[in-house]
């Protein structure tokens, strides 16, 4: 058939034949046998008996081009830093292929390029070993940092840990550990086993502390729940007592605050019942207060009228009149009775102010007319009068004698006694 060809291995090579059907790296003889030149010799690479010599050469040159492409691709892989183990195997395989290739072309140059790649593989191996070591060291540091985070979390006081946040943090650390394990480089088994052992120990301790914390918390919640359920029952038993049960309810409320947490779900439900009981008690009180306020409003009007009568006593100077009027007002005030709760302080404060003013007026009178104080004052006044009379005589004598020193001393002493006398009001 036209275009059919045969290929031969080295054992089928014939002697060199001379023909005009030649190319730089091979030739075709009159039988369609194709040869490739290798240095000063040649070898048979195949036969193309049903085609032209040009077609035969072109076919085997294409096979060379394919081989050259493989070498070029390998050179590019080396430049990109492909793992040296892959490169080395490929170089060895290609060198064997090129040595016996049934192709027409500069096979020697391909062989040289492959030898050069073999040397580059050695250099690349050293470089990659160093780079891989750096990558592995960095990855070990990152993995150790994750372990340190977990150990720091495990070292916290279980009683002070926010466990929801701590659990989320631990999950995040473990997720990063898994991602690093999947995406990172392959690490030495001894180092990774040791790091994993530490990480697992930290995680186990965290989980143990968390379970212990919530077990204890659950126990506390159960105790609080029991106490609050009992308080709810006591509060509900007070409802029939109405306003009289409010004092006891307030005591129960203090006990409720001291009972502790029973867990949000139970706390909310129990508090709703406890509060409902209190609302019932205070509703009864509100109803009574409303009735009382209706009655007490009239009392308020009467007491306001009494205050209008009492407040002029703030400026009264007649002690007896003020006391008598205030006594009358106080008797009527007590007889009127209660006023609305929100008005009690206002009206009571106004009356207290009047009472204070009248009491002060009485105290001032007592201070002035206290017999003991009056006797002491009169005795001292008499002594001062005698002293002044004596000093006046001494001053006259000093003036008569012209003794300046005696005049000055007598004048000074006389002035002092007169000031004391004025202070006594005599």
C-alpha cells in the first residue's frame, strides 16, 4: 500500500549505502530503507517502500521532532522546579529512547541536552532539599503554634472560662489543624506525632473541664430549680390573703434573688408564675389603694385648709398665741385622718416647718427667762456696775494728778467693762 513503512532496531542495520536521497541527518536508499547519521556512521531506523524518499525522510524527521519536543518540555519542567525524583526518572527514560530512536535528526544534540539536564538535576536536588527543609520547618512552626493555642486554652481556670466561646475557639483551631494537614507539606512522622499528641491532650483536657463544669452547673441549676419551685408554691398560696400577703411575698422575693440561676428555660417559666402571684397580690392592694385614695382625697382638702391656717404662724412673735393656735391645728389635723400616699410627705413637711418655727419661738423665750441664767446675769451685771463706778473714780483721780499711764489703764479697763455690760443687756 502507498505510504506503508517498516522500522528496524539496531540488529537490523545494514551497511552504509550511497544515494542521492539524502538529508543533513539521514538518507533513503533505492529500496526505501531510511538511515540516520550518528557521527561518522549511520544506522537503519526503518523502511518506507511505498512512498517517495522525501515522504520517508519527513516521516522519520517528525519522529525526531516529537523527541525534541519531549526534551524541551523536560527542560521547562526543570526551570519550574519540578521535583527532582520525577525529572531524574524522565531523563533516564528519554536517554534510553534517544539512543535507539527510529528517528532522523540531531540525536547527539538531544543526548547532550539530556546529559546537561542530568547535571542540573543534581544541583536542583540540593536546592530543593534546602527549600523543602525550609518549608517543612515553617510548617512545623505553624503546626506548633496551633498546639500552643490549644494548650493556652486548656490552661485557663475552668470556673472562669466562657465555654461557648471556648468551644468555638477550639473548633476553629482544629479546623485550621486539618486544613494545614491537607494543604501543607508532608511533615516528618516523629515531629507530627509529638505535636498531635500534645494537641490531643490539650483538647481532651478542655473537653473534660467543659463536661465537669456543665455537670456541676447542672447540679447547681437543679438545686436552684427546686428552691424556686418551692417559692412559687408559697407565693401562689399567698394570693387568697390579698394585701396582707404582700409583706411575706417581699420576703419570698429576697429568697428568690438568693436562690441562684436555674437555667434560662426554667428561670423564665418559674419567674412567670412567681411574678403572676405577686401581680395578683399587688392588684388587690391597688384596688384597696384606689378606694382609700377616693376617701383620702377629701381628707387632703381639709389638711390643705389647715395648712393655710397654720403657715402664718411662721412669722408670729407672740409665743403663747402661736402655741395655742398650733395645738388647736394639730388636734384637728390628727382627727382628719389619712391623705393619699403620694401626698403624705408634701403636707407633713409643710406642717413640720410650722411646728419647728413655734418650737424655736418657745426655746428663745425660755433662754431669756431661765431663772438660773437670769440670776447669773443679774449678779454679773451688779458686779460690772460696781467695777465701772470704781474705775470712773480712779480715772478722775488720775486726771487730777496728771498721771498719763494711770489715765490710759483706767480708760481701757472702763471701756471693757462697759462692753461686757452691754452684752448682758443691762
